[in-house]
């Protein structure tokens, strides 16, 4: 089992540019989550999907953020246009559906917007 | 809404010391409770969990007991090692169609030799 795979590991971009983060969940998992981690705000849930359908996107900070899950093995988080305050580590996680199912996290993408 | 409160860090201990990281929660119903650990440069990993009152979760020498009467899930370890240095997150999950994990802010633990 390769675990949750995120790419890229690091992304440095200039303000105003589009950024796309990618995630491949564990095969067979039907829930996928995007989190953002910063020193100031800790770990924030941005959006989660069940069976490729967005269930709760209340954590998406604003319209500049969008997420898609076109199939069970791939998801993207896009920021357009990016701003310096978007700098953070973005984690993708997947799990089997159910309240007792643990989340399996990827190693994250460290985004720096200058 | 649901919330998880952890003790403020950082926590610094000497090797073989006793560890307690406090965690309390607010949630309706009967949530499942978790501790996750994050090592530097990595994502979070499940450390242990408990799904009902009085359950004790344990793993790698760490333990936590689900106390519904005090809405707590404190993490303990009798003798910490340098390799336990990491950030520890308490979390809860409720059932239903809209379940999701709610995390605490995390507690940084540093263990010195």
C-alpha cells in the first residue's frame, strides 16, 4: 500500500499565479479530505468528499479556492489567484467511510506564495 | 458545534519521564475519539482511538481512556523516549451522514536525552 500520495511536496509561486495541488488517495477509500495547516490557525478542514461527491465545503476560505474529485483515485485543490496569506502546508487524507475510520494523511504540500 | 481543547504546548521532558497531554471535548451524542501524531515533515498518523465510553485506546506505550463523565481523553505514557518528540493532536468524530474529524490545535512534545 503506497499510502496517500500528494504532489508537489513544495511549491513556491508568486502572488496572482494559479496553484494546483494534487492527491491520490489510498485505493478502496471512499472519503477524501483536504486540510490546511498553519502555525496561527492549526489544522483546518477545507473540504471533504464521499464517493467523489463534495459533502462539506464550508471550510473553503473563499471563491479563490476550488476542489474537484473527478474519480475515486484523484483529487485537486486549486487556488486562483494565489495570495501570500495562502502560504501553508496543505494535507490530503483519505479513509473508509464511517465515524470510526481513521484518516490516512499524505506528507503534505508546503506552499509559499511570495 | 463540536470542539476539542488540548493543553497548550510546548511540553519539554527528559527521557524516561511520565507524559500527560490533556484533551477535553464538546460534542453532542457519542463521538469517537482519536489521538494523532505528526513527526517533522510528515502528515498525521493515527496513534490510538476509542469509540465508546470507558474504552481505553493504546499503542506504542501510549494510552488514553474515553471518559464521558468528564468529556476527556487524556494521553499518557509512562516513560517517554527521544523518538516520541512530535506534535500530538486530539480529535473527535461523530456519526451520521455528515461525519468529519474535528482536531485540537496540537501539542508539541520535545524529549531531551
